[in-house]
C-alpha cells in the first residue's frame, strides 16, 4: 500500500464520520452549545471543513472550495470570507449556524472531492516538499496532510460527542 492510499483511506474516514455525526439532526441539535463558551456541532464541522479546504488548497496551489464554489455565500455567515475559525471567540462561534445538516455535508463533500483529487495525483517524493516555512522545522506536505487528518478526526469526534449530549437531552 502506498502512502497516498493510506491518506485517501484516512480522509475517507473523516467523510464517513462527518456524515454519521450529522445524520438526522435538526437545527436545534446542530446549533446547540452546551455552555456559552462551547462549540456547536455546526461550528465543529464547519471549522474542520474550512481548515481542510484552506490547507489542502494552499498545499496544492488550488482555490478554496469555500470561495471558488460560493459556499461562503450559501452559508451567509457574518464572518470574513477567508475565516476558518482558528481562535474564534464565543461570539464568533455563535455566528456559525445552519438550518440544515445538508449545507454542512454538501460543503464537506465538495472539499472531500477536491482533497481526493489532490491526493490521487501524489507521488511519494511529493510528500517531502516543504509547504510552510514559518515553522522550525519547516512543514512538509506529508506532515501537513497528517496534521489536517488528525485535527479533523479530533473535531468530528467532538461533534459526535455533542450529538450524543444533544440527543440524550432531547433537544
């Protein structure tokens, strides 16, 4: 098995978990925050998708799906178009709301397709290419891809936990 096949499998697992976390949820469950400074399922899925979109686009020299396919307009958030949620205050988290899980899954699936397209074209030597020199040591493409994969799996796990809380509270 090649490294790109392992990455494709890993990113496929994110997609499966995103769909499982969102399946059948209504707006109350999606947007519920268990505490004033906590994230919602909506925010977590939006954020993990925005980070994947931003980082994959940057690493592969692509346009962000969020901007290129007008997802920022479909969501209509009162946030800067390139915002991806890093460092959000509770007030900013509260701005990320949706009326339907379909918006979140639609955006995630579009980002996933762009990610798969980029990953399928990888050669082993590509993983060594430096994509971010702001760090010491500089970040290679392979490290960036695993970092996004790890971050996304953590956030979708958090969303699944919130789903359980929301359903047990019968929101």
